[in-house]
C-alpha cells in the first residue's frame, strides 16, 4: 500500500496505475493514443513503483494482471466524494 497523498488522503496499491491504464486501453480502439500526466503529492520514493505499474499497463498487460479489488475502488471514490 502506498500512502503519502497529503491532500486527498487516498491510498493506492502499486497495481492501481497499471490496472487503470489497462482498463482504459481495453475500452478504447487500439489506434486511440493515450496521454498520461502524473500529479505530484505522493511520497517521492513511491514514484518509481507507480511508474513501473503504469508502463506495464501501457505496454499491453491486461487489467487482470493487476491487483485492484473493487472494494478499494469504492472506498477511494467515497473518500473523494466526501471531500
């Protein structure tokens, strides 16, 4: 679990970024380009882990290769809505 988001207090696993990109790629036609912008806010030492996962998703790993349980997604959505 990676923490350090001082503004949103969200907690994500390394695989979230890869899962999110892979899910997006599964929904889009293959010729649609994807542009990624990573925001700041997380502890700097976590950046490499996020980037590794994101690149796996961009390089074609299926969303099922990443661990991101639905209950975590719902919890983070709720936290964001509560703010």
